[in-house]
C-alpha cells in the first residue's frame, strides 16, 4: 500500500487509513462509555441482586395442603401498580388498588389472584415507614381470626419492600395479609383457589 505523502495516491491512502483508525478508536471509546454507564445503571437498580426461588422446577407431584417458598430478594418499586376504577355495580376487591390510596400506607399485591392448588402465588408489597431488616409474617384469615400462615416470615428490603410466594391447597376464597413485627398490617388480599 502506497502511503507516500509526496504521491497523490499515497496521500489519499494515508487519509483513508487515518480515518479508519480514528473511527475504530472512537468506536472503542463510545462502546466502553456506554458499557460503563449501563453497568452502573444496572447496579443502581439492584437487578443483579435478584435470586430465584429454591424450587424453580415447580410444585412436587404429591398433593400438599400448604407449602411456602423462601422469600425472594427482589426489590419492588414504589408504585408498581396501575390504579383501576371500580365499576358502579361492584365493590372493589382488596387486590385492586384504589386511586385514593395514601402513599404512606402499607400495600400488598397477590399475583395471580386466582390459582389452582398446585400454582404458586406471589405476595409482594411495601411498608413505607419501615426500613430494611424488619421481620414480617404472612397471615391467613381462618374462622374469623388471623392465623400465621405456615410460619412464613421474611425481612423487609430497602424502602420496606417484601416479597415471597406461597402454595395453598385450601380451595375457595383465601384472605391474606402481611403483618410487621411492629404490629402494622397490610390491607387484605383475596386469593381464589380453584
């Protein structure tokens, strides 16, 4: 390749080589910058801290009454729900968020709110006034009073968030809530087991 500056073809070749080298260097610098910024963005969201449940294969083949998985370490965001307007003929169920919800009140979401006995149901929410490390427990309404559900306890994450999943073979309407060691409880959610 002719790179002689005295020759017009060589000067053109030098300009082309210089342009290609400049583009490669700029591409590397931009790629490293975007990668570094992306890595910091992922670190700040806590996405890399997500852990899967202990039994990702699903429920065992034998019938069970109640089983609970270990709490996941996912961090819920402050407002992860979309408010819906209740219809005029029906009252909203406890799983439907209300537009008038006070942002300082605890929240609880069940997903799905209708399941079979061998499906896991995720319970997640937030105690806005609590920080990380507060013990909270799942409770189910049984015979008119609240009882500890299979001794399911977990601790809150940063911002008072919590999440766990459960299985229950108790068919019909199941009412759940989560209560903190401080005595504060979330609103009730209804999970229909078919």
